[in-house]
DNA sequence: CCGTATCCTCCCAGATACTG
DNA sequence: CAGTATCTGGGAGGATACGG
C-alpha cells in the first residue's frame, strides 16, 4: 500500500485527477479511446446520450491536455479519428479501475440519489 | 487486460462510477477515509478549501450510498467520526489509481485549462 | 460526416450567518 | 465541535439550427 505522507494542503492528487477526467463524459470517452481509435460518429453511437456539441467540447478539452489525438483525413466525406495519446494511456489503470468497479457494483442498478 | 465486449449502450460503467465518486470533493474525502477514520473538523483541516456546508453535503451523499459510516459519540463537546464502510473499501483500487496518477502527473502543476 | 454558433436552464457550490 | 439555514452567481451541460 503506497501510503505516502503527502499532506494534501492544496487539494489532493485524487481531486486533481478528478478535475481532469471528471465531469459527465470524459471518463467514458477515454475508456472508449483506450480500447480503440474511434471516429466521431462512432463515439456518438457508443454514447447515445451525449449531444454533438458536448462531445466536441469534451474532445477538445482532452486534446488540449494532450490526453488524446485528433487526426483528420482529407477525404470526401470527411473522416476524423480520435485516439488515445501516449500520455493519455498512462491513465489506463485508473480508467480500468473505475470501469471494473462500475461493472461489479453498478450494472443494471439505478444510481441516481 | 480484461476487455469485455460490453456494449455500453446506456452509459458505460466508467460514467456510472464517476457519477458516484466524481464531483469536486467525493474522491478526496474517500481517499482520506480509506487512510483512517476521521473527525469532521479533521477533514476540514485536510481539505482547507471545502466549506462546512459542502463537506456536510458530500458526507451525507456518501453515507446515503453506504460508502461511508457516521458515528456520533454523545459527549460534550460532540464528537463525530466518519469511516469508510466495507462497501466503500471496495473502491480502494480505483481511488488509489486516481491518487497515484495525480501524484505522478499533476503534483505542483496548475491544472486549470 | 464532422463539426460551429447561439441561446438557455438548472443546480452546484461558495459566502455568510446562525445553533444545539 | 459539528453542524443548519438562506441567498446568490456562474458555469456545466442541453436544445436547436446552421455550415464546410
């Protein structure tokens, strides 16, 4: 158990990490991109409840933090692929842990309130 | 690598878990309580930026999900201790992963935008 | 197909004051 | 010490329409 005596005065690392992958969608997006490189509309299909606007916004924010990479292919019709970056892949253990816990404890449950 | 073919139609487990430990404070609170049972004001000291009102609110929500336990001792002055529950302890791997990543990648960084 | 541009709503979270 | 009670604003997130 790696329990350091980190004093946690100005926000603890857990809080900091949640600042980045928290929010309603970022964790799920990262999870999908860790599995495989995915196109924009493919992501929409995987997450039917997100709006186009929100998906774009979240992707831009993740890209700004260098957690994911965007590749646009100059084709007609346009094709844009999103993939996890080297840096983003360091989040795999965390995302996997969240996913695993959710699967075990929350599947088919209603988790509101 | 435990990659199931979970289709993730109605929100994926990552999203579900973040629904529970996400938000600005819950992860940090759980982290502290996993380390040790802690009194109310002790938590405030560990997280100087949280307001009394928010701390109470977050604690109540975690308690409602049976992730933590509240014990009030009928003393003067009053003493209330919060501890992680058996169920809450199942979150340890996830919280540890978040903490570890934050330590490695975010310490001393400004992580706004 | 892959986005922007607006507009809007709700509620999260902070500030502050008070209490058993 | 360990909480409520109000008031308030700002921003996350949604709906909808349009564009290359």
